[in-house]
């Protein structure tokens, strides 16, 4: 077991003899890039129990508060408050989940992760798309949990299975649209505190809407705002689908009409904010 | 993809970048030959980080030309990204993934297929001495281990040029030494390295060539030895037994010097630049005989990079948090030991 040469002059290097690493054949395609980036976000969520616990319990807590504390004081016409509340609650929950995505994106910028990704030979658009798709998956799983809690506290949708599924799908799609906005916020803010500050706009957006209380209980000038913002539009459509009756949702028109309007808003948000977010990320 | 391997690794001509009022790069010129470690040294705000970010295609300069690994970085940034690896001032690794998973992820993003990404990640983690911790979540790593992993992430794409932006900032001395070893091992495998640092001894330890940057411009350029001789003279250094004596000591030594004596209270030393080398030491001994100061040590040495920096800029490098015990001051020519 004798070695012939002992390199005594070399300082103790905690490294093995280095085999040269072959460079890759070429840069990765956009799909591989998006999936790789998405895999990181999903793992991060799954392996950070605090995230799971905090997001689930805050979601449940506010649902319980509205259901049992404020709910008794809210006049919602012919339907039970819980049936009024849960569709709206699901729609606004995507905004709160989305604002956490903004924080995550900003954190990556703060900690140099974004610089690392930008310095790699990948499509920058694919990086953003992968991130948003992963957040969308997580957001949709969160919707499942929230909906289950809704059912547990007495929510009983009267719509057909198809209508209920469509209501759920619409919540998820609206979440997808919102995530582009929040990605843009995270990238623009550049640090966690600023991202959290900018995400506060979620509160007026959620509360000045038909999500938690009927809009006609608000003063006239506020009704004008509430009725023409996307949260109300999407909430009305989701409520109309879930309850199987536009009148129960306080709507004059048809379910199809309100769903159409909600989809238009959703598509419009994606059309505006997705290119802006990608542009923001690519900008050197 | 083929890079011209004889071309300079970096060719920067007249790079300018302004952020609002601040001119981060003010006409920076630099050519880096392959096969060498280049240290960019300068205080906070000198433009080092902006320069690295420009090389990494994260910042687009307002004016100037830049070729990295023979590629025009302004016209083809995507081709530059295939040739570089970047490790920034932060450990940009995912805490909720293991060391291996982090490296595999970045390897995939460099373009390795799944199988190769696995092999490359294993090789790099081994090379960095993290094999044992490789399957643990990064959130259990120490700061030094995270930095090493971050260095590894910049390597999995087998970059021709490695960009290290203040790689050891904030690390304790032991972690710093480990990272230095890792960087030295890399250099031995033929990777070109550009590193920025505020630490003069770091540049001295790692680099073949040092470029000193101040106010967005290169103000000096050479080997560590050349830069030390830029300060032009030797230094007589005297250590007082009691810190109270330092002012008296400085006053007594001042007439010997070709420049102002410099007092370092942390180490109880007074250093004075001299023209005449050994004769100056003899003179210093005679002067000290005449004053009532207890002295531990008198020595003649070459100027440190710290002093070079002071000479060049008229102000000290902002590396005051550097413990003086990490003693890398030039050739300490101990003529006279304690009296």
C-alpha cells in the first residue's frame, strides 16, 4: 500500500482529483427549462411545512371568522350566508395566495437566485412561465383545501356537478391571471418588503367587491367601484355557477353571460400582465 | 458551440454605466488573458459588482465594447451565458432542496440531460468536499457550505470563465480558507476565474493578476508583486508594547520616513514608508533608544496591498473588518527581533 509520490507541497485541499466536466451539448429547450424551474417551486412549497401550515390555517381562520362572526350580520337575501360567502371567499383567496407568490419572486431577486437564473443559457420567458405554472398548481391545490373547509362549515352548492366544476375552474383560472400580476409586482418590487407593501392592494380589491357582502349594501359611489372590478365580476359568475341560479347570486342576467364576462376579464388580465412580467424579467 | 480559446477571456473597452446620479462604470478598460486568475479589487461602490454583472449579461452598459470568451456580449448575450458561470455575493441556492438537487437543477438549466446532470452534480459535489452533506437539505448547511455549493452551481455547466463576486464576504476565516482552497483547485483544472474582492489579502492569495478599480475605472494593474512595488519603497514597522505609546512612537519615527507614518491601533503598530531600506531600520533603532517607549518588534517589509491602495487613492481600502491575524503581509524581513 505504498504510494510513490506524496504531494507534500500542495496545501490541504478538501477536494477530489478533478475530472474535467464535459460542457453540455447546447442550451436547454423552453419546456425543460420551465419544468425544471417549476420543480423547484413545488419542492420548496412541499418541503417547507411552515408554508403549508400557515397558508392553510390563515385560509381556514378567515373563512371561519366570516362564516361565524360577521356572517350573522350580513343580509344576503334568500340564501344562507355560507352559500353566499364561500364562492366569493374562494375567488379572493387566490389573491392572497398570489400575493405570497409576489413575495417569493421578490425574495429570489433579493437573494441572487434571479441573477443566477438570468446568467444561465435559458429562455428567460420559460423561467417566468415555469414559475407561474408551479404557483398556479399550488394555488389550485389550495383552492381544493379551502373549498373542502367551506363544505365542512356548511357550504352546499346547488348547481349541477358540471356547474360546480366550472365554478372551481373559473376560480383557478382567475388565480392564473392574478399570478401574472403578482409576478410583475414581485419583479418590480425587487425586495420582500416592497412586494408585501404593493400586495396590500389585495385588501381593497377583495373587500370592495361582492365577495363578502352584497354590493348594494355599500354607499352608492362605492357600489360603482365594486360593480366594475374583476373580483366582483368573477365572484358573481362563480356564485351563479355554484348556486345553479343567477337570481340567487343577485344577478339580473344569465349565468352564461356572467361567466363570459368573467372569462373576458381573466383573459384580459393575462394579456396585459403576462407580457409585462416576462418583459420585466428579460430586461437586463 | 466552439469558443476561440486563444482569444482573451475578457476584452472590455471604455465600459460606461450610469445608475441615476452614480457613474458605476466610468470608461473601464480591461483585457484578461486566458489561464489566469484575475482579481478586481476595490472598495465598496468602486464599480466591481456592476462590472461583474455586465460580464454576466445582467447589466447592459450605456457605452463601450465588451467581448467575453471571444463573443460580443452586447450583441449575443445568450452566447456569453453558455461560456460563463456566476456566483454572486449571496448563496443563491434553494434551501428547501438538497445540495445534489440544487446542482442537478442548475445542471439541467445549463442544458445537461437528466442523466448527465446527475453525474455532473455528483462530480462537482465531490470536488467541493460536500459529498457527505450532499443529500441533506441546504437549510441545514453552514454559511460556508452554502457558498461552496453556490460556487459548485456555477461550475456544473463547465464554464470557460467563472465570475465570482465577492465570494467570501461575510464568511468566517475558516470557511474563507475552505473556499479559497476550492477556488485554487478549480484554477488547477484550467478554469479562468475573475473574482472581485474588498479583501487585499484575498486578491494576494488567489490571483495571478490584480486590477484595482476605483470610481468605475481601472487605476492600477499588475501582479501582486508589481502592485506592491508601486508603493515604491519599503516599510519600517514598529510594534509598541502599550497602545498609549503609539502617538509618541509615530512622532519619533516621522522624520525617518518618506511619507506620513500610519498608526494601526488594533495591532499597536506604526508603519512608516522609507526609501533606504535597512539603513532606515538602523536609524529607527537609534531613534527608539532616545525615547521612552517599550517596543516589541521592529521589522522591514514590502508594502502591503493595503498601502498600495492608500498610495493610489489617498484613502484606505474599506476592509477594516479584516482581522490582522490573517497575516499575509509581504516578505517580513525580520532584521531586528525584540529588544
